[in-house]
């Protein structure tokens, strides 16, 4: 897991929170002008303040971690998704604090550094595959239990 | 007990009042234009009100042809009394969506009360509040077409069905509502049979067949009786317009498309981070379908749902969650958030589960301080998205400009307006709406033969001519030699073309950012005819080359 986190960090172009790209600057200026004149201060607070820029970028990076469609079509077969969910929930049932801690590491990393990486969110893969394996084990034992009844 | 019930009712009323403000405030002005879909609904409702026939002259159709969509009819008929009272305008056709969403708040409230999954007495009100203030809900409470009314009636039917099985009864009211919902929107037409089939498979043991035999018989009779119009439509093209995904012969491609679409609809990024819907008319900029921070109670709620899966209420919630996006995923290759509106209810209920758990873990005072802060923050971001950015950035997707154009047309009834519709043949609906062109006149365009094959004959016209308006592609070899005004955007009529054909600018229509989007040019037939003659006389006979002077 640590190896994947380090690999993710080294291969990702980090999000620039301080400097806006040309496109971002154009969009920011355009948006500032879309506010009514009476809301100029609010416009400045929401669109131009560095804290707001950082907030929106962090929010975007955080939510992009949960891009199920990309992860489970481009990187991991879709079949793993239900197994992953079952395995994750079973793991949380047994060791909630540990699982939440382990899962939060790649989430925090990707939130901070962003997703500009040709390899994808590799730091998530060990967690997803392990949970999916747990989910498969759980599913098999559940089927066995019902069959034996 | 009594006083707490009254307090609950007062708070629920306050939530509904707040929601009313969100759904109806400046309803005619925001969205700041009428989409083609809204205009065609409004005009057909107006046509039925005036003549008893739709725009094509078909009497009280069981599916409205519109642009070839064959939309289920009930929303159009529901709009009629509002148009009668308020006139043909945007607010009149949008009000039914807002009113039905207010009913949706009660649906959520009573679902939370009856699913028996929630422990806190505050959760029903909190979940109702979340529903009422969700961006996805507010956006569709303010549109004037059928999708909102459809999912609310479906959800109401699902609620009655649930309450029925909790007392081992099959609810005929619920079945009737589900059946009615299939006449409101395309989504419910496919969703209801899928939902009912899975409901019977997984919940038949909860219905005491001994006690319910008569009810089951009545249920079958009720469904058959109310589905007669749909059963007729099944044999026509009109029923099958929204399932283009089945046009592919490749099973693998079909399945992978279907799975990819389902994953997108369930994806937290799509729900909380910004919609993947490529049609920008369907969403507001810079905001998710839900407020982003609701992802936390959503994940908690999902886990709580998993823990309670043995309970019938949890299974029913999973049934709603699993079936809701299926019609949307089957309807085409692109993501469309308005085809999966029934997904709102189970998602909000899951978020409610998450809040229910949080209410038990966090001291109430701290919980409500945090919640209030987050909602104020979200309220500001929603105001930014919907009230500031949306009218300035998404107007083009709502056919902005045609109301102003209709005013120009009305001012000059003696001049013919040729309006370029080469890139969007559906814009004629806005002109009909704003001109309030007499439906009985418009219906004369269509023959009896056309109406005879109404349900098997999707519309495909090259142009629309009514009043002093002709909506079609501009014919550059004909139009400049007649006295008329040519209307189009900068792609339709360039400066070079205007100069070449001696056109004089008659008017400009600006967008909300004060940039011109539509131009009206008056032709100059005399100059153009003379110019044509000169060009003809300069041609060398038998060749395309001009003589050098």
C-alpha cells in the first residue's frame, strides 16, 4: 500500500493551488462580470479569493476520487464493484477504525495532489482489490450457508 | 405527544413554504427563456384548450407527437387549467412541476416515517428538508415539462404500495398511481413494469394472498383497464421512440453501454460533483445534483442500509434504488439526468439514513450548528449557480431570443420574416408559443391522412410557415430577391453574406451578456436583382468565367 501511495505521488502532476492557468483566469474574470453590481464583494469572495480557489480545487479533487464509472470501466472490471462494496462494508463492520484509516490515505493523497496521472488512481487499487476479494469470500460463504440450509 | 405532533406539522409546513419560495419565485423569469420542450408542451396545451386538438389537429391524443417524441399526455392536459387562468406564458406551464414537487416533500416525509429504518424523530423532517433544497429537485421543480410530475406520481404510488404491504395488503391506490405515472413521462412507462415485476418477485410473501385474493383480481383488472391506451400504443412506433440503445446488434456493446451508464448514474462524482450530462440544458453550472458535502451522510447511509438489509424497509429502498436508473440506462447512449429523476427519492432516503446515524453520534447542539452552517454555505453556492451563472451561461440551451424575436414579428405584421432553423428544426415551437398563433390556423397545415397515421408517423419537416413567419434554412438564391427580413445568428448570416446580398441590418437581439445572438436583415430586392442581371450579362456564353474589364 505504501508503495502505491509513493508511486501515485511520484507519477502525478500536482494540482497548482496558487497559480491559475490562462483558461482559469479567463473563466474567473468572466464569472466576476456575471454577478450583479450589488454583489461585487460576494463575487470577489467566491470567485477571486485564493481561499475559494483552493476550496473549489480541493473539492473537485476529492469528489473525483469517487468517479466510479472511470475506475470500474477503465481500470478495474465492473464486476468487481459489487464485490468491492460488499467487502468494504464487511470490513468496516469488523474493523471500522482501521478500514476508515487505510481507505482515507489514498483519498487524502489524491485530494491534495489531484488526478493528472496517466496511470490513474493506482493508490486506490490495492484497497479496492482487497475489499473485492473479501466481498467474494463473504458472498461464497453466504451462498454456502443458504445452500446448506 | 399531541404538542410534538403539532410542532412537527408546523415545521413541515415551514419547509413547504420555503420550498414554495424556491420553486415559484420569479418562475416566469428563471429559466430566462423557454426551452423548445416547454414551448411545445405549452402550445399544445393551448391548442387543446382552444380547439380540443393538438398542433397537428389530432383530437385529445393519448401520446403527443411533438417533435417525434410521442410524449405521454397527462402533463399537457394538467397544464390546461393553469393556461386558462394565467394565459399562455412560462409561469403557467412551469407551475404544475413546482406543485407536484411540494407533494414530493410529503412523499419523502411519509416514506421516512413508514420504512421503519430511522430512529430519530427529527429525521423525517430533516430528510424532507434535504429533498426540498436539493439542487436537482429545485432545478426540475421549475421546468415546464413532464419529467418532474412523472417521478413524483411514481414515488407517491411506490409509497402507497409500501404502506399497503406493511399491513399485508396490496394497495390499489398505489397501483393506480403507478399506472397513471406511465401516462406522464417516458421514464415511468418503462420503470413501472420493471418495478412491479421485481416487487412481486421479492415482496409477494408480504402480501397475504388468502386475505388479498379479491384485491389481486381487482389489481389485475385495474392495471389492464388503465393500460388499454398504452397497450394500443405498443403496436405503434409511438411507444418505442426512447430506446435507441436496442438499435445496436452487438450484445457486448449493448451490455457495456448499459453498465457504463448505470455506473455513471450511481457514481458519487456525478451525484455530488457536477453532472456528466452532456446536454447543458439539464443542469445548472458549478453545482452537483446534490450539495457536495452530502456525500458524507450518503456513504454513512449506504453502510447503514447494508447493515439493515434483512429488514423489509431496507429491501424496498434497495428495490427503488436499483430500478430507478434502468430506463435511463436503456434509453440511449448519452447520460441524461432527467431520465433518472426517480433515483432522487431513494438517494435522499439513503442520505436521511446517514443523518439519522449522525444524529445519534453527535450532540444535537453541535449537529445543528454544523448543519446550519453547511446549508447557509450551500445556499450561497446554489444562489451563485442558479441565479447568477445559469442565466448568463446556459441561456443558449434554452433557445433564448425567440420571445424578443416574436415581439419584433408582432411589430411588423406586414413583412415576412424568414428565420433560419437549419441547425435546430424545433425552434418553431417557441415562435408559435410567443406569437400565440391560432391553433386552428396552424392545424390546417396537416392533412387528414397525416392524422390517420398519427402514431406511426414521426414528424420530419423541412420548414414551418405561419403568420408572417417562415422557419426554414435561408435560400440564398431566392430570399434576397424578395422583400423580407432574414433572421439568424452570426453563423447563419455572416457579414460577408450581408454585404454580398445587399442586406441592411434591421435589428439585433442581445443575450443576457449583452452580446448579439440574433440578427435581422432587411433584403434589398431592387439592388439584388440589378446585381444579378449584371453578373448574368458578364458571363461568357458557354463558360463560367466573367469577361475581364
